[in-house]
C-alpha cells in the first residue's frame, strides 16, 4: 500500500516553508516517525516524519523548493523491503539534484554496501547549515572527523576538513572525481607536504543565498530601527555578591535540582523586580494604544548556527531559579538542534541578551519588536573601583538597556537599570522582595 507524504499543517503565522534537505532517497528504507525531510520557515526548522515503516518510492519536490501546507512531497510504500527497483531509479533521475548522493558518486555506487548506509546515517544527523556546506562542496559526511555530541558533524569540522582538502587543478567546469572510501579516510599528509593554497593576490568571493531565518532577522531589525525611537542607557554592576552567592551554593544547587546555577536566572529575577516598579518597560505600543502586560514572559536570546533565536520563559515571576535555569537550558539545546517549536519563540514582554559570552564589553542591543525594551549583559571584567575610600579590584559588568522613547522616558529607563543594578549587587533583596 502506498502512502502520500504531504507538507504538515504549518503554524498560523507561517505562510510557506522551504524544503532544505531530504534525508532519504528513492529506494531507501524508512522507519515510522523517522525524519524524511527538513522544512525551513522564517523561524524554525520543521521535520517531516514518516507515518509508517516502508520504502521511499518517489520524491515529488526537489530541495530548495518553496512549499505550502498539504503539498505532496513524496510517496512511500508501506511494508516494502528496501531495494533499488527500476521505478525507484527512474524516480531518482526525475528528482534531479535532490537524489544525488552526498558523496557526489553515482546512486548505484552510493547505495552499495555498508558505505552507503553509513553516508545516509551521517547525512541524517547534519544540521541545515552543515548539510548545505557539505552539499555545496560535494563532500562525503562519513569521511569527515566529527567532534560534536553523539558523533554529529559541526560546521567547524567541515571547515577544517575543507582546509586540509587539496585544491583540484581541473577546470571549474569539470567536477573533481570522487575519492574512494579508503582514500577519504587516509591519514593527513606529513607537515613537510604543504597544502595547496589560492595563488597570491587572488581575489575570490562566494555568493550564498540568505537563509529564511536570516532574512526574517534582517527584516525585524530594520523594522525596529525604522518604527521605534530607540535610545540606549548604560550603567555598571559589581558582580561580587552574585558570584560569591553562586560559588557558595552552586554544588548543592546542582545536586538538589539537577541543573547548574548560572548567572542568567539572577538577571531574569532582577529584571522582573525592575519591571514591576516600572510597568512601561514591560508594555508595548499597538497603534495609538499602550498595552500594559500584567505578566512577565522573558525572552532570552540564544545564538545558533542558523542565527539568533529568542525563546520565551513564560510567567518567569512565579518560577524558581532552578526552573528558570532548566527552561533556558532546554530551550538553548532545542534551538541549536533545530527542534524548537514556533510556540516557544512567540510572544514575550521583555528580552535579555548576553553578548558577554562572546567577549563583548559594551554594546547597544536592538529592541525585539513589538516589545519596548531589551537588557544587554556584557563581559565581567575586573576593574579598579573605589570602595570605602580604597581602590580595589572588583568584577564589573556594563549593562545596557535600549528602549522605545515613544513610550519610555529617560527617567524610567535610567531608574529601571539602577533597580537591576541594586538587585544584583544585593541579591538578598530579590529573595525578600524589598
């Protein structure tokens, strides 16, 4: 019995998606709930699971095609045994580039023996950005040493592999001959044999289409800059008290709650204390109305290979430090693995972003519209400070709050930042509510 695989119902806010990769080809066996293809929207990557065990008989849509809800993607034959039938072979030819094996070899060669199975398994673990890099350079993912978790390839693995790969001397119009499996896994050449490099003075460039997520990020940033009156205020916070409290209880905290005690939960709690005192910072503008949110859904910016995502910790004011740390960790993991849901990214009344993890000492973050403000954390660095008439070294962090001046006055923004500073320098206040 044949079964049609169609584009699943897309979320209400998403009109279409781009089919970025097939994980199976015609003739390949597939198990129930195994991922068949990846669909990229402007927010997340959606998986298309198989509804039953069987064999892929036909692929209807090529990679790179924009699809909509309900559109036919492929046909599988339930309960069939894997094998490259003539029908599957003709379907592979019709599918074009989507049916070419990852290694650049012919379909029959790629499917033969254990090597083909290994390549298919390795390709199934690739993130969209890594898969795109592999496909563009016609690489065999099974031949690249993987350093990621559970044997996953990372983008740096592929880049390092490309750096060691000799530059072909053939003309650009002729694709390089694929390396055999033993050659691909041969040890690296001795240091005395230099790797081929571009000729001195050569000027190369690449034109790569922006991902849908990057296009969406660019659109939202431009909209924020053009529709809001953005202004940034700065302050600095002495992190001594927070660091001492964290060092004192971090081992017991992890033992009791099963999660590490980070700094982000302190900043979430401190921000909520400040938002309660200055509700305009937690509000948003809708036309000529101001919406004051009487709840605290805090967005925490997470950097991924695909771009910046902002998952939401909902009702953060009633959650414990441990719950906040767990949710942030789970969201960050799902965002980087590409399994985060659109619902996890929707909404939010205020956002916190931490450029300090990349070494940023000071920056002016852009508001995540339609919110009205964003708090920027930065690198903690020891600096000489005057304390009780003495110059001492203290771990200091610059804080920045960017706000929509149409709604928030400078006085409110400055006092909001001062409240965050005071809560962090005396964290007991957050526990006592004073």
